[in-house]
């Protein structure tokens, strides 16, 4: 992993979204990550490791329930926030006394992490404030012109299988607390941890979970499936000539009204998550003004999709 060793950047595929990686111990390399993303310096990064055994040194005071989560859920879409160890400089934690760590479940990422044998700090490989990239082309569209050809590398691992960012769990207290929903469900966390999730506010600050991070330029409006069906059954409002201005994001069982662009027709909540960010990017590429989104049921990946879409809609509302 010459790029990482040389203090350069490596865009890594993971099963959730693409990450913009740098050697976590190298403040200069990590500074490049912030510069390329345009990310505020107090937003901490996740350090990606090859396996649970590599945690020691990066984090400390790991409670038994957090060890169980690491051992059972890694490689996987779960990030654990723990007190930072000696190896984790403040340049990677955004000045906080905690560090987020994760072992991603992607063969290419794991190969890089094993060969590099050091932690790789990697936020999602998008410009600050844009939706996360789930394909190499999204990365190139967002930050391609900010990478140094011949020095920085973009590894193509195909489209991301999960499609939304990892579940983040604060493990700095006696019980785990959910900071961001993802593919690893609340039920699974409680079952593996052997403890209920604490429902009180976390003492840990998780900047970067702001609504605006999940919003396209188009305005996202949440609607009930019945509204979409009614729109589809009626002949629909007269379609204005010219390019369509409205898109629809919903499970395939919801019909597409006249004059509305179908952005994605996922059959399951898993497919919904996989397609979500590409669909929001497509809405902007088509210069749509509005995206109508029908939330999937709150099962499986549904919780994470509902979380991201609700934030998208909230950001759309507050931007006006
Ligand atoms: O799936 C993922 O988690 C992807 C892939 C690349 O691994 N990464 C990702 O990174 O989504 P990023 O930087 O876009 O989002 C990381 C989130 C941010 O909301 C950040 O505030 C939170 O993790 N975070 C990181 N370190 C933290 C810490 N020490 N305490 C609390 N939150 C932290
Ligand atoms: Mg991000």
C-alpha cells in the first residue's frame, strides 16, 4: 500500500460506502483528508482496522460488551466509539478524547488493511455536505479533481452492497448507546452486547450526523404510500411540458404517478438502502426540484433508510 505509506490518500471501497483513507498515525496525511473533503477540523474520523485484535493501542478501557460486539459483528457495518488510546492522536479524533473504530466487510478493504497493518482513517469519500458515495464514479464526481494523479489512488470495489453508512455505537459508558442507525440493527446490538441500549442522550458528540449531510439539492418530501397510489390512479395533475421536475423514491410495490421520474424501484429494504444515495445523486443530475419519498417499513435496513430520508427531508425544510 504505497500510497498510504507515502502519506497519500487511498479511496477504499467498503460494504457501506466508499471511504477516503489516509494513514491514521500521520497528521499530514489526515490533514489532506480534511482538505479534500472540505470537512471542519473538529469532525472526528473513523479508524479502519484489519481485525478486532488490532484495536489495542488505538482505544482503551474497552468494556466486555464492546469486545463482544467487535468479535461478533466485525468485519461488518458497526463502528464503536471508545476512549482513545496512545496511538490515536487528536488530529484524527477532531480533538475529542474518544475514537471511532471499525473493521469493514469488503475483501479489497480488508486486503489493504492487512497489508498496511496500520489503522486507516477514512470518512466517506464525498465532499463535505454531500451524500455518501456508493460507487467509484460518485467519488470521482465529488473529489476527483482534488486528488493528486499518480499519488492518490482510487480502488474500484464495485457498487457498495449495503449502501448506507455503518451503525455507530457509543461504548464509553456501562451500556451501549446508538449514535447512528445502520445495517447492524438495534436488536442485534442488544442481543450480542447482552445489554439493552441506553436511551438517554449520549455524552459523546457525533458531529457529521447533521441532517444536511443526507440531502440532495432537490427538496425531499416524505409522503405516504397511499398518496403516491392516489396520484398514480388519478390521471394525475396536467403534466407540464419540458423535463420532469419531480422524482419518486419508493419500494417497487408503489406505482409511479404520471409525469414523475422513478428514481429507483427497490423490491426490499436492503435494495432500498443500496440504491438510496445513487438515486438522490440522480435527482440532482436530472435537476429535479422535488423528490417524493415513501419510507420503507421499519424492518431490516428500513431503520437506517428511514433515518437518512427523514434527515434529508428535515434539511430540505430548514433550507427554505
Ligand atoms: O460506514 C461508514 O461508517 C463509512 C465507511 C467509509 O466506513 N464512514 C463514514 O465516515 O460514514 P464519516 O466520517 O462520513 O462519518 C463518521 C461519523 C461522523 O458522524 C462522526 O461524527 C462520527 O462518525 N464519529 C467519528 N468519530 C467519533 C467519535 N470519536 N465520537 C463520536 N462520533 C464520532
Ligand atoms: Mg460522511
